């Protein structure tokens, strides 16, 4: 799996692509938490190029979201596939955050 980090104004966007393997979770977790340590307050997790998530990834994302919220950061999810949406929902996560069809909608959601 690859994660491309970019920014649009004051929003950090993480573009996930490829296959999220279980071994990707530790490094991804460190990278995401580093963004919080740097003080970013608006983060988009773009799943448009991820077909499936292992359970460990769902737990990681949910944990990151809770930690981000505690630090005053807002997190948005963009374009999860039907399978990813189902995994997030089964992990009890989708009810607690905003999910957007595309990046433009998510960016507007921060304004």
C-alpha cells in the first residue's frame, strides 16, 4: 500500500492506494499520529483507491479518529468503496464521522 500526503490550504489529505496489508498498519499509524503531533487540525482520509481494509486497519482508523477528535482535529473520509464502507460500518466507525463522495465535498465540509 502507498500513502501520498498532500495539502490543500490548511487541510492535509492522505491518499491511500493499493492493497492495505496487515504489516502496513504500524507504519501508517505512526505517520497519521505524526500529523497530529505537527498540529494539523483538518485531515482527509481518501480511500478512493483502496478496495478492502483488514480489521487491524479499521481499528487503527477508528483509534486515530478518536485521538484526533480529542486534540481538536476534524477528520473526514472520502470515497470509500462499498467493501471499505461495510468494514468501517461493521467496526462501529461510520456513525461517528463524516463520509463524503469526493474530495471537493469534504473540503467544503471543513468550511
